[in-house]
C-alpha cells in the first residue's frame, strides 16, 4: 500500500510539472462539475435550517462570515440549524459546529443548492444559481477607499486582474453577482452610496448595521487583549505597531500578487529601537514579499495570520496605505499613519479614490520613510494635530460600531 502511494505521488508530481496539461485537466474537471451542478444539484430541495459560509472564496476563516457564525453558535435560536463552511484547504481549519467542505468541490456545490442561506464576503463565480426561496447575504469585507466595480474609470485598453480581462468583463462579473443579492451589509451611509453605484444595486437591499466583525473590536477588554498577546507571543512591554499595506493591481506574477515592500526594517530598528515592536500584515492576496529582512526580535511576520481583527486589538498604532483596514481600526480611536510612498502612481494610474484623501482621512499622508519614522516617535503631537479630522472621520464612518452589528444583521436575515 505504501509503495502504491509513493508511485501515485510521483506520477502526480510529474504531471503537475506539465502546466498545459494541468490547465486543460482543471478546465475539463470544472466543466464537468458545472454540468452536474446545473443539471442535477439545482433541483435538490432547499433546507430551511441550513446555512453556508465562505470567506474570501474559501481562503480563510475570518471577517463578517466568521463573526456571524460565532454569534449564531452562542444564540439558542440557531441550535437546530446546520452550518456548512467552505475552505480551499478544509483540513487546515477547525470549526466548533458544522460541516467543512472543499471550496469548489461537488460537495460544496451540492450544499450551495441545498442551503437556505448563503453568507459570503466576496464576489462569487457567475455560474452559481440562486433558486427561489434561497437568501444571499453579501457581507463584503470593508468600507471602500479605492474605487470598485462600475466606479473604476480607466482607459479603454485597461485590463484587470491577473487574467487581464477588460473593464466590460470585469464590470459584468460584479453585475452577475449583485443580481443575486437579497441583502448587502454596509458599515455607514458613505458605503451605502459607494456600493450602490459600484455594484449596481438598489439601496433598499443594503442594510446599514455596521460590520459584524467589528463587534469583537469594540467589545474587547483589557483581559482579552492580554490573552491575545499571550497566544501570539507578543511583548507586553513595547509599543505595538501594526503595518498593514494592501496589494497593487499591477504587481503580479503567475503565482499571485506580490508586494515590493518599500520599507527598510533595518532602518526602522535603528531609528525606533527596542521600545517598539512591528506586526507586519500584508493583504491576503499577496503571495510574495520582496524585502524579506525581518528581525524576529523586532518584527512579527503575520503574513499567514488570516484574521486581522486580533491584530487590531493588540496594537497601539496602525500604519497603512490604501487598504480599507483603517476604517475598522478607527473604531478603536488609536493613532493611524498613512505611508503612501507610491501615491502619484497609485492615484493616477490605478483605481482612484472615493474620498478626498487630503481632507477626509483621519491622519496625515506620508510619502517619505524618514518622515514616517519621525512621526512614529512623535505620535502624540501627530494625534493632537489630527484630532479634529479624526473626530469628524469617526462620526462619519464608525458611528454604527456599537458591538451589536451581528445581532442586528441576523434579526433582518432570519425572521
């Protein structure tokens, strides 16, 4: 038996080296699955007590789907409900209750047809069929700073994503998904307007409840923070800085998006010293970080850490660029710095912004690394100078973060 397994592994390994064959085999396999799904599974009876969850197309166990699921586990109303979680690697995750299926598998497609409720946080493939009686809650995954979907205005020759589809094709993927929405979560009035134009959806299906994932942030007490630091082995006697840059649409290879990290962590250590500790958390799409120098006594590489919420909670300060993470982080009313070293390129050649970044952001924009480090060392002065802007920002974008968003969403979703 062991010999057969070894032979099988060698054969599979050699086959995988032939990329064209693998691509063709995957295409054929996916087409067969789609046929089975459309011709057979779609006719299965809907189970009123089944709910399927998926976060970032099965990449992880995180975000709003996770928050809603964990709220349901504690609520006796859902004791007789069956939960299904879809993961790209289902053996990597454990859940307290429910069934795990491999994202995209036949079993996954079966439950997609069987479940009454879909709870997803990202745009799903266009071939999914939502039957009458099924309810699709799109939670999304952040208040948008960068323009999305139909709101992206670029030249006619522009292409999108690694597969280089046209703007028209890109827009159609959003429309195909948004036509199926029954509810769409919004964190604030600004998001409601942005999502309605970006995804071509009517505002009456958008529910302004705040994000369920932020319940954990605003409800975290000192004991919870200490426990998280112990769990991640984060020092308790240092200033914790969360550095969370986003991905760039035009920086990718066949393997995925990569981050040309335009920071010198050696310089950071020389300037900041042992009083500070950095948590580096790039966007989940980034598969490679070019600048890999990370002193473990100064930096915690959280690239593989999938749920950023606990990193918000244990950090004293956030540094980001164009990521929407600052909208959530501002709920904590802790210092934020924007390090946008490639601002001109990003602003003019990529997506563009919904906000006036110079007027609307809660903290200063910094393009020079030396200035960034000086701002960290003088963060109290930065806070004083930014207080008025921060307060306005909080009132506009964070006011719905009352720690009860999960409850509000489920009261609407499951009547």
